[in-house]
C-alpha cells in the first residue's frame, strides 16, 4: 500500500455537556452551525483544502447522527479508493476492549488503523472548533523544522490567557514550557488543540502512556508535558485568524452572530475555501409577501413570512406571519408560529414555537422553572423537537427541554 | 426498485434564445438552483429506475457537466445507472438528426444492451412531479402496447394547445386518434410525451422507421400503427409545464412563486434532486427588502427584490430594485439599478444606475456574461 504523508484524526467523541440540551442526543461535532453546516464540517473541509485525504473520525458519545452524517465522506470529497473518511468508534477485541479513556487513549486504540496507512505524520484535530486553516502549511513548517511535534497556537487577550493551555516559546518558536490554565500566564499563546506528530514518535509516547496506570491518557495533560520533559523538539505554529471554541451555548450563539456582522468576523461566502456539508434535496428559500429580513442569513428550504433581524436561520425553517425574530439562532426544521416573538435565543432543530409565544423577551426571574446554569448572558435554549405552547412566556436564561 | 424498467430521456433542441445558445434546453436553469432535466431525472430515480439513458442532441457539454456521474439522483451505480449518450451521427441517417427516431437509432446499442423489459421515454424539458412507477403498473395492468401520459388542459387558451400533441380517447382511455400540434384542436388532452412500452417494441419501431427513412416517433410510428396496437392514455392531474419558448420559460419560472405549485413540485415524498454547489446561506443586508421571491443560497441581497427568482450567488447592491425577474447564477446587480421583467443568464453584470425594463409578455433576456 502507498504510505501517506499525513493522516488526520478528528476527536469527535466528546459530549459537550456545556451545550446543555443541544447535545442530549447528538455529539457536539454534529451540532448545527452557521445555517447549513455542522461543527465537524469545518475540520473536514479544512482537511480537504489542505490536501489531506485520509481522515479518521473518532466517535463515542451519541454517535448515530454523526456517523450517518459523515457516511462515506462524499460531501467532503472524502470517498476515496485509498484513504477517505473513516468513522472510528471504540471496539471490542480479544479479551480487551474499552471506551476511549481520554484523547490520547482514543488515538492509541486506533494505532492499528494508522498502521494501515503507514503515515509519516499524524494530524490531531478536535471536532468542536470553528475556523478555516491550511493544515498543509503547518505540515510544511513541521517537516522543515524536523520537530517531533508541532502545536498550533494563537494569541489570545492576556486577561483571558488563564483559561487556556498556554505555550511558552523561545524566539524561534520552539516550545519551552506548557502550562494548563496558568494563574499567571507568561505568554498569551494558547494551544488550539491542533497537533502534528511524527508518527513513530507519537506511537512510542502513546504506547508508553498506556502502560502508565496513573496517566489520564490526555494529550494536554500527559503526552505534551512528557515529551517536553524528555527534551523532544516541539515547535509552535502561529495561527492568526478566526478561531472559536463553541463549547458553550453563549459561545455557540456568539459564533453564529459573528457570521452576520458587516463585514462578517467569519466569512462563509468564500469560494476559495468552501465549507462543505451534506446537502439535502431542499428547494431555494421562499420569502412571502409579509417577510422582512435584515442583517441575517437564510438558507435552503426556509419559508419566511415574519420579521427577522440579526439572526441566523437554518435550512427548512418556517417562520409564520407576524412573528418577530431578533438576535437568534433558529436551527434546521424549526417552526415559528404566527405572532411569536423570539429574542436572543437558540431554537433547537425541529422545535416548534407556538403562536404568540414569547421567547427570551421578558427578564430573568428567580422563580423561573426553566432557569439553567448553561444559559448564561440571558440566552434562551429550546431543545430540538421541543414544543413551546401558544402564548407561552419563556423568560431570558431559560432552557426548555422535552420531558422524559 | 423498478428493475424491470429503463428510462430514456430525449433532450430536444427547441431554442429559447439567448439562453439555449450555450446549452441544450434541458440544461436550462430553473427555479433558482435547478436545471429543467432535474425534474424528469428525479421522477425516474424516485420511481426506482436504475438504468437511465440521456440521449443528447447538440450543445450538451453543460448538460454533461451538470449530470456527471448521476450521484445526486443516486444513479452512480456499478451496473447501469446513468448514461449520457452523445449523438452517434454514423448511425443516424445522413448524419443529421431530423427527429427523435434518429436520436433513438443513435443509441440503439445502449437500448439493446439494457436488460429491462419496459422502457419509459420522456423529454428533458418538461417540469412535473409524477409517480412514474404507477404509470408502468397501469401499463402492465392494461396489457397496453403503448401508454401515453397526458394532461387535460381544459380551460387553456386554444393557441396554447397547439404547442402539444393531442390525444383523442375513448371511454376506456384507449387512444382513438392523435394530432401533432393541430391548428384547430379537437380535444384538450395534451400528451406529456411520456411513453411507456416494452423495450422490444421500441427497438422494432426504431429499426423499422430507420429502415424506411422515417424520423418521428409519433407521426411515423404511433399514428401509422395505431390501428393494430393497444395504445392507452394515462391521465396526470398534477402540474405540468413544457418549456419550449421564452414565454413558457418565464411563465413556468414565475409559477414557482405560487405556493400551491411549489409545494406540489417540491413535495417531500418525491424530492427533486440537483447537483450541489456548496454555497453558503444567503445574506440579507441592513436595508434589504425581499418579498414574494424564491432565493437560492450564496446570494448577497442589500437592495430590493420583489416577485423574483434568484439563482445561486447573485448579488443585489444597495438601492437596486429587482421586480418580476429571473436572475441566474453569479449575476451582479450594482447600486441603484432598476430591473423589471428581465431574464438574466449567468454572470450578467449591470453597472450602477442602469434601468432595464421588459414586459410580462416579452421579458427582456440577456445572455451569459453580458456587462451593461
């Protein structure tokens, strides 16, 4: 078999529990984003644009929807004869077999998969970030430096640096120290969770790590510090562009809002770097006689009769006459009833908002039964498939879930 | 799966200038993100047909580019699937295509090789959403030699009827007489030019007609042989358009703004598939106004759009007003432009402040890539 220069592994097994009801039945990478995408479309599309044609997607939590979505990889041009997209769930073998214990263990359990392609380098990605990045350039820098590992970093505001894994580097960009969430950061270069390893080095460290019973089998906590301690050459690769971790409801909402700024903070209408997604046979969207849409995006299959400002409307959404939507994210297939008013909310897929209902309009209150720690900044989250009754009043900061 | 039936799509050459200067009419963009042929292809795919031949006549590179492997219709199969069949001039009489028999003769090897019992013939420039599986079932049940699908165009202008082949039927729906585009129509049953028959019958008709120098499937074969054959009509009651002129193209397109037609033609039971372009969602600006319009992905709308159909990637700048118009892919309408009743092919650019006005009965059509 022809060996590959670089194989990508996307860690897509996480639950993303801080997304509350949005990830009750789907893994975080399968959460809808940006009108017609899912979060995993971003790393997958980046791979294809970077010339990486072999991608393993490691799934674990609620994998059904994600597996179906990825399918044979065709939407990303990853249906290849040699390589392509592979969904890699944990599996039983011989006498062993267990769940992925951590990020490093997930890759360790799939060394057999990697071995089949005999790659020179392995690119480790996470399935929960929104960004456009040319991994090929990072790979080139990695190979030219001869580093055992290269880690993508980006400058973050100093006051936020203590929330990240911070890389302290010398003038050449070589990493001299790694600090996870330091109280007093010495640098503002945060790790983006994007690593390229020489395959043989990765294999050795993963195997050693697996033997260490005290390890939590995590790249950030165990593998990277161990390699640094051993004096392996670790380089940073600086990325300057839009990058967003959409791990919370607030950051997911914010990242969607970033798309509709003028000019957008993050531009999806970029024909030189198309974000691919699985397309469904939906007709163009229809704007009715009473539609009023400004500062928003609308996509295929929608039918709009209400008023929408500063919002992201996903595919197949129906907005009734007289409805008003502001500063909101309306996910695929949701139905907004006549005269409903929605402000600063995330409406999950196929949720139904009754006529004249108010969502996110009235102020927070302590006795609100829907108050949720996940819904910060007054954002409201309605779970996918949930129904909000006609005329209901869902206050700011609520999370409405389907009752089990 | 309908393993017993193959589909043959004849892509005609009716000209709709200037839109067909660069493409076969079956490849005409319609309803924003579609090409006309998507309808018949999707109908066949939805009926479970797994062997479809597209017989092309001329100007077919844009059609081939659109259909490619047949993936969107799930017709990229190991065996059979979608076959694009360029004209075979050597097999056609005198090296020219005079009628559909010549097209069929040119693909006779493909027809012969196919192992299905029945064949559905249809044209590529028809817009409809029909259960073709039921048509084949009716054909078998009637023990018909040929089943011709028709629609009763009662109430339609007589002048409009003359665009069609008309079928006179008896009470059992057997075809008594056929008139091709008659000047004085005797019936309102318009043939949709969808025919079901046994593949062997089609082969013998094509062979016989070719041998005699005949070139028209209806005039030379069906009408002449009507006496000895069981030809049945199958009534379709849904929406059906034949796109054969700028007038019919404009009318067909504008009818997509009617919810009833739109929901019938794009129903979720029998989806219409098309090639995807991975465009981002359409963006509306601060001053955008857009009503009663059908808008594809990838557009940027900052001006006013009323009663119009936009294909993918169209840009409407601030202060521009577009009404009653069809604007195809990647066209750019700059600031302050005023458009009414226009049909723009792809990549048309209208610079600031211009005004272009057509009429409903005679929309102003502009060819691909024009900059005004």
